[in-house]
C-alpha cells in the first residue's frame, strides 16, 4: 500500500496498513530545500521541489500546494506586501473592499489567467507528473469567511455581520463563485483533495457561524463534491463552539487545532469522520522533545480513533527539530488505525 492508497483507504473505510501522516509544512519545507520563502510562495517549481524533499525525508503521505492565503486576493487586485523570507501578507489598512461599493464592480478573476492562482494550478500539474498516484496531492482554497476577511479586512468584516448582513451575503456569494472556479481548476490539474482554509470562522460565535458561515461552507463543500473533489477542512483556532456544524459539512477530513480536544471532535462529529491533528505545533512540536511529541500524538490517537490521520494543530513551525517531526513519522508508521484500547495503553 503506497501513500496515495493509504490516505484514500483511511477516508473510504478507516482500514489501512498504518496511520497516514499529513502535517502542514510551508516555511519549514522552504527551509528544508534551503530557499527563501519568497521563492517558495511565488514559483511553483520551488514549492514542488520543497514539498517533495520534505515528504521524502519525513515520510509524509502527501504533498500540498499551500503557501499563503493571499493568492485569490492578489488576483482580485488587493494590495499584497511581499517579503524576502516570510509569507506574503495582505495589507489590511488598504483592503480592497474598504469601500463596500467596490464589490459591485469586482469581477471574479480567471484562475488560469496568469496570476498567483495560476501558479498554484501549475504546482498541481507538476505534482501530478512527478508523484501522481504515489503521494496524495492536496490543492488549497480559502473558505468563505477567510477570503471575505482578506478582501474586506477582518475588523470591518466582523462588524458587517451586525451592521450590514446583506453585504455579507453578497460578499460570500462572490467568494463562493471565485473559490469554486479555483477548486475546479486545481482538480482538473490533478489534485486529489482540496484543502479549505477558513480560519476567520473560528472568530465568530456559534449563532453567526450557523446563520452566515455554515450555509456557504456547506454550499462550497457540496459543489466541490459535485465536480468530483474531496475536501480537507482546516479552521485553525478555537472551534469548540462550532464543532457540530463543522461535522455536518461532509468533508472527508477535518483538522482540529490544538486547543480543541480531539475527544470533543469525535463526540460531536461521530465515528465516521476522519479527524486530523492536533498536537500543539509550538509548545510541543517545536519546543518539546521526541518523547513529548510521542506522548502527545499517542493521546490524540486514543481520542480520535478509529478514523485518524497524524498531524499537528496547524503549520509545522520553522525551526522545528527534525527529531521531533521524525517522532510523528515513527508513530504513524508503527501504529494501525484502530488498535484496541489495551494495545494503546500498553504502549504508554
């Protein structure tokens, strides 16, 4: 069973030879290749080389096109600040939709039009040529709340939920159309799963989430499924209050950040949901030692089984000791998905 088969079998049945391993790496991967992050984020060839080298060294079961959340906003015309060795950043005090009336004139960019979205699509194409059918290939789009925050500015967006709910709906409709076009282009280029990052959704309360965000996430998920895609939902932050909604979306994989107990996710989402995570990427993975990492991932596995993928709460931080990340590799390779509770206890 190769890596591609392992992840898909976990999704389909929960039965595979050992736990899949899918930590998010971006700056860490660039450092592994020894390149400035600006090159990783702007040249798909560099990103692909970095991801493949990282996957080879640490035994990951997948590679990802993810680099930063500013690709869609950049192609819409947002002001982006670029750095030599840090991720590109959206300049919030110059938000594209600081004037809400701009939305009526905004047009959905063509994901194949030559901008930053096209660079991600080209990464998908290159991954397919080099490791298609061997490693799972992950594309990435922004979720409705996250991309709305990128275009409007996070602070303004949060007040819009109360002051102008119709604008929120209009903005989410625009985001949905854009992200589905972007997802479709990546799927056609060869990705096996689409990561949907909706971090801003963790900042709203459950009432706003249920009223505004959840319906658009559901439409996004359903539409991606209709075109033959799979979804990995990634909402970093404290999502304890919206777990049931996240579980209702029907995503193949749901990531949980470290402040959300995996036991709570399992309780709210049921035994069929594949969960991924969720050790603390800084306190444990970067600042701990291999034994700390092993103990933490053992706890995660015990809480999340039977359908579980080894990973961290969010991105593997730059500067993480290789021995700590290899502890995740060793745990994944040496544990079947659903050992008995006794077997888990014996390994403590």
